[in-house]
C-alpha cells in the first residue's frame, strides 16, 4: 500500500493506493473517469461493458486510490497486451508505419488511468501507474493518450514513455490519440528506474 497525506485548503485526507476489485466497483471508477475525462452518461454506459469484459482477460488487474472512508478517487487498470484485442487492431497499422508494431508483443498495456480532479497534482496518478507496472512480468508498457500537450502526456514522458505513433484515430473518438511506450520499470523522479519485483 502507498499512502498520500492530504494537503491543501480543503479537508485534509489521506489517500491509499492498493488492489481494487474493479468489477465490483466499476460504477465508482467510471464516476471518477466521467469527471476526470468529461464523459457523458451514454459514454459511461458503453465503457462499463468494456471494463467488465476487460477484467475477465488473463492477467487483468486494477489498483485504486481510496480515502480513509473508502471513497475511490483514482484508479488504473491494465493487462498483458493481446494483438487480437480491439485496441491493438486499431493501433497496429499506425505502429507498423513507424516501425514499432513489435511493441504490441510482450507489453503490459495501461488501459485506463484516471484521478478525480480534486485529487490531481498530488502524485496519485504517478503512484498508480508505477505500482501496477512494477508487478508486470512484461519488459515494457504501452498506452494511448489524447494527442495533445496535456498534464497526462507530461506525466507519461516523465516516466519514460515515448511516442510510438501519433494522430491515431479511434472509431467515434473526437480527437486523435498518441500511442506511447516505455521500458519497465518506469523511470522515477530524478531519472532513476524503479525496482522490479
């Protein structure tokens, strides 16, 4: 478990990072994602089914960031990448065009990472992603993020993720995405790499 002491002018509260039964708490997690990512009720309903399906995949696991009263304020989930999954079939041509399609093999994919806006900029997202990847058996990690200069992309770059493909178009997504990859363990603050278990 990783503990984050509360701070700021709001009510101070500790946040604990630990294992999350995402199937059981999918609605709480998607409420965080809806606020953090600006999703409509219809988008949340679609994502609910996707998350529940993903959690049945071999090696899928999730971590949550919770307050002392058990409120979920952030989560991450991922799994060993599978080339037959929808996400891989969409990004593969973009990666192949850049000579990076080998990243779809032997990689741990970060499927979702979200922190409630009231709890952002406290290191929670960094702790979630580094903790989940530290236990990955794969030698590298891959993810996709909206292809814009955002705090999320800045976080990923600081962890060692580099652009593998840009302007990736997902069906029905209003904005293009970037696919990013990093060797594991992820880089820590100060440029050092973390420890593998």
